C-alpha cells in the first residue's frame, strides 16, 4: 500500500473527524513544553483500545512510526514525532472506566486529565497522589509514560508507586494486560517496567491506579528568607531534623517576584527565597509537625507563616502551580530543565547555577521540588536569537553535568525523550545501555513505537530502519 493512503486508512478506523493531516493543523503538534520541534505527518484520535490496536497494526504493516501523546505538557520532546509518522492523540480516550472505592482503585483511560481524576474521587474521600505542576492539563497516560512526580512526590512517591495495572497495545497490535488491582504481582513486574518507558515499549490504553485517602488535616506554611542560600540550608536542616513534609518547594527571589506580579499569591516581593511547606496526616500529628517545622525554619527565616484558612492555602499553591506560566509574561521563551541532586547538595548547586547564568549571560530562575532534590531551573531566552538559544542549550547541559557530578540524575520527572538522549552515556555505562537496548528491542523490534527517543542517536540508528521509511507523502 502506498504511504499516501495512510491518512485515508486512519479515517476508516477512527472516523473522518478524528484525523488531522493539513500542515496548519499538524503544526500544533510539532512541539511540547520543551524547545525541540518535529512535525508529524498525521494525527489520529482513537476512542477505543480496538481502534488503537488497528492503528498500530496498520503502522506496523506500512513501517510508519507512531507516537502516543497526551496533553503535550512534557519538557523533553518525548511526545514529538522525531522521524515523522503518526501521532496518536488520546484526548478522546479520557474516561474513568471503573471506581473501586473499597479497594482504593480506579481504572482510567490514558487521556484523562490528572486533576479531573482527583476531583472526581473527592466525593469518596480519595484522590490520586501524583500531582505534577501541570496537573490541570497533563494526562494520566503522560504521567505513566514519563513516570511523573510533583510536589507531593516527597511523601507519596512518583507515578510508578501509584499504578498497579496496565492494558497495553504492543508493537504488533496485540492487547495485553500487566498487573491488576492487586498491590503485588507474580513473576516479572512488567507494570513497573513499563511505567517511565516513554511510549517505546507499547501504548497504554487503560491504567489501574491506586487511590489515596484524603488526609484528616492539612497545614501549609510559607517560610520567608533573605537569601536563597538560607532557604537551601533550611531544606537540609529539616531533613536532618527527621521531618518529612508532604511537599517542600523552593522559589528563589527572582521567581517569586515574577510569580507574584502574575498570580498575586501573597508572596513577599523583597524576599531572597521562600519555602512552601505542606504537612498532611492526623490532626494531632500535623499540629506537632507544624511546631517542629516552624522551629527549624525560624533559625534562618525572617518569618514563617501558616496559612490561616483554605483560601490562603489555595492562593499560596496557585503561585507555585502557575509559576511556569507566569514566566511566559516576561520572556519570549524559556527552557525548563529537569535534573536531580541529593538534597544536601542544594546550597552549592544553586550557587553553581548562578555561576552558569553569569557565564552564559542568561537569567535563570529556580522553582523546584526541594524536598527530593528535583531541580527545575528556568532559563530565559529569545528563540529568535540563535546565539541566545545556543547559550541556553549549553547552560542546560552544564547544569545537568553538575547534577551528575554530585551524584544526581539528568531527569526527575520529565523523561529523557529527544532532549537528553545524547547525554544518557554520561549517566550509564555501555553495558547498562546494552541491557536497556535489548529490553527495548524485545518489545519494539522495528522501533516504530516512538522512535529515536531515550537512546543516543548512534544507538537509535542501529535500533531501526524506520528513519529510512518516513511517512512522507501522507495526504487527506
């Protein structure tokens, strides 16, 4: 079958109104939240697992790359069609299929927005704990692909800790099930193996998630510091005191002022940094932790506030959750990095980021999950200026190299994608990558599922001949 007929075949599977192939429409899918670009040649919107299976079979037969995509809020180019081909958009597979309140489980489709699941479960006294900052837009399927985290990762863990079962369409179109509602799995833990695989091993079409009971009491505190160094040292001091908040977020002075001008969260405009701290649990335990946190913070903070009611608490979190959006008001473009360091290295890492900003003549703001050392430096630049873009890329790499030098990681919750694939060998030995490659090849032998992601290009060239069969010429 000629490649130009693929779009017509897709319409026979999902319907005429569920396929995009005009260039103007496709340009909306050539980017995610990062700085990479790649134009697909068709976008299809299935509504059932059976449709996904048929599309995968069609693409496998015609050797057309296929890339699953949720809301496109990722930061590493993971949902981009790097070698062209078909993007599988899950915006129409967004239902909650089953709720098992007694066993604290729900089965959902991959296009369900993270926030909507927790909102729907609130009437049962439950919620979905992983809460990326983009949770009002990002999808559960995307969370599974990237093994996303969020502010409450510190206490509850990342997505893999909250997924117990998956329905997956494999590279040949077969539908299989990993895990289930049980917390324990016999044999290989293929559910855990699949989470974080960035769509390179299969396509999740139903996800069984673990739900968490809403806490009896919640307290949110804002510790205000004259310097970012004092805030960073306090993160270390809280850890040393044996205190584990549900969330522990840091915003430096430049970032909080930018956020405050946009969101009006109640952040002090003259501070060097703030820590946003949340405590959850039984009322008596939260009261005890609150006193302990205030005592530690007050050693270096000029003030530690406790949100007096739910409205103030929501305002404080609105500032943190909308921080990335607020940056868009002051810069044509920004590059959000995603690295991890041991939390004891936060003070010297922030000093190193400031040095890199000065060396590269760039503004870098910091807002991140301080409790687990997951950094999100925001590098401001103008994408129309090639020199600025290159200095931004260099700064991003320098930050990640520093993260590795202190025992950290090149990604905490946004994956490797196409952004970081070339620096993966800085973190893994050749033998490590060989094992990963063999696992990849077992599930994705022709590398048509999200090709040229995660692995360096040299390995990607060996992984498939898909790049030699781009779906050029697709029409409507």
